[in-house]
């Protein structure tokens, strides 16, 4: 039986650059620095998904004590992918965004804007007990930043 959600993975063209951005701009902690996996084991794991020879360069970022809830940053050095289409939208089918929590959304947004982060919404909304704002990383991946009204409750129980 499934017992939880472990991670969200994002595919990027350069793992080291992405790790630096997520670390220095968003403040995530590097829990496992970039590493390269190639050979028979990864071929068995992903051989039907990635053109041969299968090589995966990955890093794990998150927050200390967050257990398995992490962001996995992945690059496929032997099979470079495509950029997201310029007209990609969160209403397109498939994965749409990653949710991040913060304690003070006004201060966090101001800090991220000062670091050059591109926000997708003009301001901060109040909805179902959350304060929210949306931004994109350098690869066009969409994130929602959320401040909970009641820290003791999960984000989806704030209303």
C-alpha cells in the first residue's frame, strides 16, 4: 500500500546550476549533492524511459528534518531534453506546480524579488485560509508560495 509522497522531481538542463539557484535563491538545503548514476542498475530502473546509455545526474534538496518530502533535481546527460514550450500553462494536463511553505509571505516575496525571481502574479492572494503567490524558476517550472494561517494544521485544512 502507498504510505506517503516522497519527492517531487524537476528535470533541468544543468544540475549544478539548478542546485545553486534553489540553494542560494530559495534557501533550500542541499541534502545530497549532485551525483551521477550510470550502469546496469540504472539501465534496469529506467531503461524503458530514457534512451541508452542511461545516465542520471541528480541532487536532493529540501529542509532539515523534512524526511522524504524533498525536491529531486535531475539531468539526463546522455539524453538532453527539450525546453518547456513558451506557451506552457498550469492549465495544461500533467504536473503543474510545486507548493512551498513560508512563515512570512510578504517578506519572502520581497526577498525573492530582490534576488531576481520572476513572479507570475501581481500580488498576494488570501484564499481558503492561505496567503499565496506564484513564481517560476529559471527553467519555467511553476511554484506556489503559501503562508498558513494556522501553523498546526496542514495547508489543505486551513479553511
